[in-house]
């Protein structure tokens, strides 16, 4: 696979748009499709990519199709129908699905792609937009080892670590597990940060300590700017998508019979923020929401 490999990116939101930019820096010809065409056109204007009118059109001219969509319904919708990905597949076209979706949906999509002669790699990613731009994502690849190797030249451009998790569906499962922890870390950091500040600790100093001690996960390092300036930093992981992922966590937990008391509490906290109009805000603004709840409580 060389820089003449033609790539389609289906979905040009925060992560998909960053993937387009990353691949274009290596000279890959990229065609992009998005449900809102204006979004795709904005990404194309910044990167020099080409805009397609349908997923089928984008897929039909590409060797590799990267899918980055917000939820199960969007992913299924992009694959199905006469204008979908499956309709545009040529034999051997590689479909790499990086979306965070239910493992059952992943299995269904893989069957559709393979039934049409394509190659399917279940490959969610862990990391932020900045990680895409730097090529330091963690890639959770699942499926046949030979299929993953076919996709590896593209995966290696996006991630610094590519794990083969197991058979199809285990990549999606691993991503749900990761986001269980990610949501918990964010909620814990939000509460600790606001608690320290409310009790009289300088917030910048508190964050220094959080980063330096046993709690200093990479998440704290790349989220510092948005915690300190929640209204001035681009959104990387919006709370409406956090809520969707929290539902995926609880659905998987129910299927496998694992009690998840913290995940339930975190889901409730996110739901309260959505009720207060935070759907399009970054996950880190849970700290801001806690401050607002404290202010309301002190007034009431």
C-alpha cells in the first residue's frame, strides 16, 4: 500500500475530519462523505480532499474505506441501501470501521461487507483529535490477522500502537471497556478539581498535583487546557456522544452480567448535564456543570 492508495473517509466530524487531514499529509488521495455535505466541504477545503455525494460514490473509487460515524444507526445507514458503502464495494476493498458502536452491530456490518466481497476490519481507536493529528492513536484492530495486515499501512499512519484484540467484535467490545474507564476518569477528575477549588486550593496548583501523582494519566495531560478554559477550546468528545457511549457500556454490562454501579452514576451525571443544555459541550465541561450545580445549591 503506497501513497497512491485511494482512501474514502465516511464521516467527517471531529475524528473523521482529523483523519482526512492526517492522511492528506502523507499524500493519500482522499474522498470524504458526510451526512451534512457542508461539513465534508469544509474538511475538503482545508485538506484538498474530494467530496462525494454518497457513501457508494466514495467507496467505488477507493481501495480503503475508513468509517468514523457517531452511532450505530448512522453506521448502518451509511452501509445499507443503493447509495451505501456495501453497494459501492469492489472485491477486496478494505473497510476499516473506527466508529464506537455496539459489538453486535459490528458483527452485522462485517457480515454485510464480507458478503459483498469486501474485507472488514473492526478497528475503533482510542485517543483525541490531537492524537489523530500526531498519529499517536491507540488502534483496537479486530478480525482476521491477514485482513488487519492489509489495513496496517493506513492504521500505522493514524496510530502509534496497533493491537490485534481478537476476532471481529472484540475491537468494539474493547472500545466500550475503554470508554467505561474514560468516562469514570473524567468524572473523577471533574469532581476532584472542583472540590479542591471550592475548598480554597489554587486550581492550577491542584491540576499540577493531579498530573504529578499516582493519578497522572495521559488523559489529564491532554485535557488540561479544556479543564482550565472550558469555553475557549474546541470540542473533542461531545457530551451527547459520551451519553451514547455510556448506554453502550450499560448494555454490554447487562448482556454479560457485570454490575456497574459507577457506570450507572456516571451515566446519571452526564444525563443531568444534557438536561442543562450541555449536549454539544466537551466531556471536560462536566467540571463546569458541577460548579453550576454548586452555585444553584448555595442559592437554594
